[in-house]
């Protein structure tokens, strides 16, 4: 009987500490982010450059995007990737070494953008792109304009 009472006392003590543990976890989560805290109404907005055609580098950039998504809840971050210059190969349907990974990220609402100026230089069109890749007139000005609208530019 005393073993049963001891276990019951431990259980009651553990349950009493549960609100403290939850509050501590909530505070730790809040400290993880700078103010203003990301939310559905105010997500972090991150635009990522993709300007290299080396498959290892392209995969590394994609892996960085996956890591960002793991860090933030999907409702707390908006991600856009701008492929320009040599990096345009990542979004070309006949050359992309990461087409499946891009499709998976698009399913998670990551936006992929192709530089129209680069496409023109290569004599390529929107028809040459992976599905759901949007074309912007020029990749670098797109980054500048989004940066001025509060997007954070990363070049991993």
C-alpha cells in the first residue's frame, strides 16, 4: 500500500508542476523569436537568392529552405526563391537537378521565381520552367523591391 501511495504522491506532484513546465516552454518559445513575434498575420518574409548552377550548391540552398521551414511554423514564415543568372537551371524543367524537391516545397507554399532577363538571354520562356514557377522581369530588382517591403534577403 505504501508503494501505491508513494506513486500517487509523485503523480500529484508531477501534475502540479505541469503548468509551470508549460509556462516555461511558452516563454522559451517566445524568447526564440525577436519582436515582433512571427504570426499568421505577421509572418517572417524571407527571399532567397539562387544564382549558382552547381548541383551541390543548389541542393544546399534547398536544404537551407527546409531548415528554415522546420524552425518556423508554416504559418509563421513566407519564403520566396529567386533563380537568376546560372541559378536559373534549378527551375528549368529539362535541366533541374532538384525538380522533385522544388515541387515538394511548392506544396508547402514556397514561392519560386525565375528571372525574366535571364530567360531572355538564354532564349527560354515560361514554357521551359518547372510547373508553378513564376517569372519576374528581373531577379535582382525583385529582391531589392521585396527587401524594401520588409522581406529579408538571404544568400546561403
